[in-house]
C-alpha cells in the first residue's frame, strides 16, 4: 500500500500512517509537477499490518508446535462411545444446554487441560474432543451431535460437569 500524501502545515504527510515525509526534495516535487499523488512511498500502515500479520502467524506456529498431537478416536470407537451417550441422553429426555452453557464449555475445551481438543482450522466455533472415550463434536454451534449442547453430558476428564440437575 502506498502513502496518501498531502500538505499539512507546510509538511508533506501521509494521511494513512500520519508519517511526515522528510526525504522528498524540491527536485522530487518538481519532477512530478507538484502532484503528490505521483510520489510512490510505501505506507507505514501497510508495513505495520504486515508486521502484525507476521507476528500472528509466528505465534500460531509456536502454539501449534507446543500443542500435543492428538488424533480423534477411530470412527468405530466414536460410534462405540456415542451409543451409550445417546441412550443416556434419551433417558434424560434429550436435555439441551443454553448458548451460555455451551460457550462456557467450549471455552474450557479450547484450553483443554489434557490437550485433547482438536480445533477446526476453518471455524473457530467448532472442534472435536480427541479423548479416547469421546471423539464427539465440541463446538459452540448448536448441532444435534455436539456434545457441548447436551446438558446431561460431562467432560471425560472432569474439566466441566453435566448441567445442574442432571
Ligand atoms: S470434553 Fe474435556 S477432554 Fe474433551 S476437549 Fe473438552 S475439556 Fe478436553
């Protein structure tokens, strides 16, 4: 992104990054006929945005490297885990969590104390519990197969309990 230069109190200033251009000489101005829009200067705003993006990517890479590598249980195991959970859920009358309860559970899962949370890289609202006794969807969006939305369910390592009264 290039600077958007303008005259301000006798100085040439970029209206995007507010930096004063000190290196533009009379000769430079004469060369562009005094037209500041013809002066090409990389804007500090763009440079800062690039720095921020680079820092964010580096932080993500650091987190990814630090996170334990967890694979979701096999489909067979997930079905095996799911069947008794579904029976329990049906026995309780399919109780659902409120959005606030799901959000609270999801916040705990995202920082899973056992490192079992497998996040969806395309949707921060979705993930999977990779614990061997689970393998369910663990997101904050209401879906039938979302463990966090079932009030009677609890975390397999006790990070969050079943909803009160269950
Ligand atoms: S349900 Fe429990 S074990 Fe699974 S990801 Fe959430 S906090 Fe971790």
